[in-house]
């Protein structure tokens, strides 16, 4: 005989020649020499060393065990003393009763929606979240939910979690804020074959996410092409000179043309604008030469206009002096004064009257 001591929190399974005999609990026990014992910790999961079906025939042992059967489409959450410890997948598990307060929560993961009451703290636990699919939609977005590639519903801003299983789940998001689409450096031909480059922009907003994402592929690219075609149509209908004169009308024309076709894209065009019209290559040099010629012509017209006005003024003055001797003398004195301002030195000889000599210098015979 041999004595065996089972301490608190332990339990022993007695075997004789390899066959299960009985279970013994806390205390001192006597065993035959051909008997051996395997001691288990009551705080741990029970893992049998022989077929579990043999052990469960012992009703005493069976009553000491909590049997957890997890199906293929289930998960079981284990809480020990109200604290989460682990997740059980499909299989059969055994735990000792009594020593630790254990709770088992069974979850059906064959569905996609999480309908069970689950502590929010678990959503940050790696052991748990690996069984969950997570999608986030920001406050300024909307998203469409596709289950097995079938539209299910539209999601607003928030965090969405679904069980991870064989069902495919996809979401497609769209920004619901006012957006801007740029057409930069678009090269176009005018009616008279002049090559120009236009920088253009459009402000728009998604108003129907289902139509934009479900009925259209890459609605933004389609909107871009609509703008290109509208620009090409408008620019191609005018010569370069006409286009430059009507440059401010380009945005309005493109706005109305694009707006006709955006409803089918699920978007609304809010505004269009043109940043600049750029002349390319030789066309820029030619236009500069034309501009210089125009300015020169304008300058010549102004010069001739001023000359004509000056001539008319002189003619009027001459007519007045012809009729008025006093006015003639005043004008004569005015010119003498101007001439005197330019003279640095005057030499007068001593013969004759000095005043008479000065008069002869500046006098103009009528």
C-alpha cells in the first residue's frame, strides 16, 4: 500500500494497470502498489489522458465536470469570476466545477449581425476581435452594405461590426461633402484651329449614393469626362478671338451642359469656374505681336488727334491776331520773353539807340 495526499484545489484520477478506477478529492488516500494517480488542477481545463467516454461512465466524475460542446457555427466565451478569459471554437471542452465560478456564453456566428449582449471592452481584445469584421464610416461619409454582393442597406457615419464567417461582406463609401474636380492643362482646338490650354474646375456633391456607387462605375471619372466633352464642344464652336471675348461665358455654358447628365451619376454640380486660358507655343508670340500692333495703332491715333487739336488751336490764334493788333503785340512779347530765357549773353554796340537795337534783334516783321 502507498499513501497519497490530495491538496485543496486538486483532484486525482486513480488508474490500475492503465484502467480508470475512480476519482479522489482533497485528503489522504491509500492506494495499492499496482495503482497510479494523475493529479489535476481544479482551476485549469480538464484534458483526459484516456477516452473521455470511459471517464464519463463514472457518474461521480461526470458530475464534477462542466461539459461544453461548441458547434461548427458557434463560439463560446468563457468568463471566470466575471472576467473574460478565452474564446472556444468548434469542439468539446471540459472544466472542473465548483472551485472557480465559470460562465459560458454561446454565440451563433452563422449570422452576420452581432445581436448578442457583449461587453464593449471585448471589442479591443485580440482574442475576441479576430472573429469580427470591422468597418468604419466617418461622419462625412455614407456607405452601401453588400452582403454576398447584394445591396442590403445604406450606412451612415459610425463603427460597424459583423461576425466573421463564410458570408462575404463589402462596403463602398462615398464622401458626402462638397468636392472639387480639377481639369488642369486641358488642350483644346478652337474653330479656327488655334491650340489653347484651359485650367477648369467644378464643385459638386454626391446626393444619391446608391445611384453613384451601384449604377455607375467610377462616377468621378465619368463626371471628369462630361466636363471634358462640354469644354471641347464649347471651345470648338468659336474662333480664338470670339472665345477670348466670351471667356467669362465658358463656365456658365459648361455648368448647364454638365448639369443635364449628372442626375444619372447621383451627383449635383454646384458651381463651375475657369482659372485661366493659356495660349501655347507660337500662338502666344503671335498674340503678343497683335497686341503690340494694336497698342501702337492706338498710340498713333492719339498722337494724330493731339496734333490736329494743336493745329486747330494755332489756326484760331492766328485768326484772332490778324483781327486784333494788340493781341498780336502781346503774342510777340510772349515769344520775345521765351527767346530771352534761352539767351545767355547779348552784345550791343555803342552806336545808335540801345532800345532800338534790341527791338531790331527781337522784332519780327509783320
